[in-house]
C-alpha cells in the first residue's frame, strides 16, 4: 500500500508517517522508482506508535521497543522484556509526577478562585452600604 493509503487506514498524516520512517520506527520497502510500499502490519505499527505517543513517550524512547519487535505484550521477542519494562516504569513514574503537579495546580487554582470570590463579595457588600 502507498503512504496515502496507510494514512487513510490510520488517521495519521503522511508527514508523520515520513517522520516515523526517519526515526526508524517503520521501514517501508521501496519500488524501483522510489515509492514507499507499506505492508498490512504497518497499520498496526503506526497505531502502536500513536498509542506510545499518547501516553507521553517520545519517538526516541519508542524506537528501542519497536526495533525489538515488542509492540504489545503478546507480540515480539520476549528478550525485549527488560527494555519494555524499564521504559514503561520510567514513563509511569513521569506520569505520577505529572499527576502530582496537576493536583497541586488544581489545589492552588481553587485557593485563588476562593480568594477572588471573597474579594468580589467584599467589594459588592461595601458598594451596597
């Protein structure tokens, strides 16, 4: 299949697909005239890349796991387990830290809203008197 067809099947832009190729996340074959040719398994690979990006991984972090062939727990070489576990544990730690930061931001925003509501109420009462 051509790059435009892969894009249609995955919902990922052709520009992103070319970028994934540049980062060695996918490896299409080439025709004699240089056109990229993708296989059916590239659809799942691109979808997996999107999933990895959605959970906050960077393409450079994804590459070792993809190169190992371990896209999903039931897929690939079991020798990839250490690489995958390390990657996912690091991302889980980052995610937890981000959640803590967001909870702190939420708490602070609630305090600011309450402060400004109090100020507004005081102003309203002073104008009524």
